[in-house]
C-alpha cells in the first residue's frame, strides 16, 4: 500500500489474537503497522509483533528489492512493535537503529544489547536527512511509554505518530474509527492526558497532511476531526451529550432501579442513555462510555460492608485513568447496612472536579414507592445539570 510516492505500508494484520495486552477484547483483531521511506537513503519505521516477523521482513524485501535499508527508526519499545528489531539487524547488519536514549536502554533490557555499535540517539527537534526527505523527531514521553518519539517527514508532511491515533481492529475491518479508537485511547493512553496535550501542542506547529499510527488505518482526510477528538479525550472533556448508567446487581433489584432510571431519563428527553451491566459487559467499553459522556450514574449493592467487586474494579479503572470534569450520581442497595454509596464516593475522592448530584437512590432490598420517587427526582436533577 502506497502512502505517498516514497512511503509504503509494510505492516501486518493479526486475526488470531483474542486479548490485546492480555486484557482488551479485540474481536476484529489488530494491525501492527510499519512503513518504509525510500530516498537516497532508506528508513524503516518500526517493526511488528514477534509472530509476524517473517511476513514483515518479506513485505520489506518486496518494497526494497535489491536495496538494503539504511535506518530502522524505533518509535516505541512495546513488544508488538519492537519484537523484530534483532531479526532486522541480523538481516541488515549495516543498518543503523534510530531511537531515543531511553529506547536503547529498554533494548538492552529486552534483548541484552543496546546496539552501541550501530545506533543513533535522537532528541527533540533532531533531524535525519534521507535525501529529499528530512525526518524531524518529536519526543512524546508517556504517550504512552517514556521512550516514545514521533517522526515528522517534512517533505510529504507525514506524522508517524507511534501509538497515538491508533485503534483496535485489523486494517480490513469495516467499522467506525471513533468507537474502537476511543476504547483504545481510554484503555491504554487515557491516564496521560497532560502528556497528550503537550504533544498536540507540538503537532499544531506542524503542517500535517497524513498521520501514520502504529495501529489502525492511515489518516489522511479531515484530520481536524481526529485531532479534535484527541483534544477532547486528553483534556477529559465531554464528547457526547448523554448519561451513562453503570450498575451491578446480585438478585436483579439494583438492575431494576437502573433500568427504571434509564426509562425516566429517556421520557424526559435525554439524547442518549447508555446502560452497562459491569458483570457482563466489556468493562473497557464501560470505561469508554463513562469518559465519553458528561454525566454518570453508579449503582451497586453493598457487599461485605463495601461494594460489589465489579464496581470496585470499575471505579478503580476510572480513577487510575484520571477521571474528572463530570457530573456523577449514586444508587445503592443494602438489606441491613447500606454502605455502597459511601464507599463509591470515597474511591472517587481521588478524581478531580466531579459534581455530585444531591439526590440519591437508597434501596433496602427491593424497589418500593419511595425509591420510585427518588429515581424520578434524580432523573430530573440529572437533566437539569
């Protein structure tokens, strides 16, 4: 696949993987992207996952023909991108690896060598001349590892963005970009919003016409849309108007309350109500929803004088990723000593700039008329905030 006249795609699709990073469900697989720039000198942009080394090297050979690459640019040391560095260097011993100082330290940790005899350490603003193409390096620490560099090709105005702007799914998957890019972002990058904001500021000074990420499709049209979403996500803003209700339920009573609230919100004209059963849904999608919408309801049962375990895991996932700038409400259930709301609030104290609803729903075993009134009051408050 040609990106420009001089830039070719040489990545691979992984249709066998079930869990990305050992935890994210990827029913449509993953793409491990790699690119090659051919000029007077030739630069390969990253490798791929270990299981696809031969396919990747064959793709590279098909593009290069009799030529040998001069450089291997390593933007990110996570194994799905770096696993074939040594295979590359063995096949092309005259090539030079280009990466940040931290990346070479990680290479020694992974492979037992830091390539001290065949490496070029680059920092912010450094350039590499290939001929008509000049590569300018942009450091991107903690987006989402500390060693990350992005590369801007000044001639073709292409940003090789490492994991930023990536998504789940193979390249031949026909699906909306934002859905799986959002789940990818908040699951993997979401904690590092401040660092993403810093990189976006750097990117704003560049004339970018194409973005080449390490996962997902090459982006070349309506880049303002993708940049705008990344700005919203990394500033923890509200992407879509709506309310998400996240619940756990032991015997169905808390579920009933959550569904009654959703029904009431829809009757009051809420543009979107997303409801997640945390024991059964993809929790990464529930995390995605809770960052996407500006208002969230947490509904759970008291369990061992605390809250139901799935809710505890869920809130921990939100707080870990910097959850903030939202309106939140609570529903709890407890047959003799309700503690869930108190415990949920205590966990969310680590989050910043949350607005707590005054109305709460407190169920004692089963939903009654008093709870129905509480649900109606909470729905009205959520719609008014």
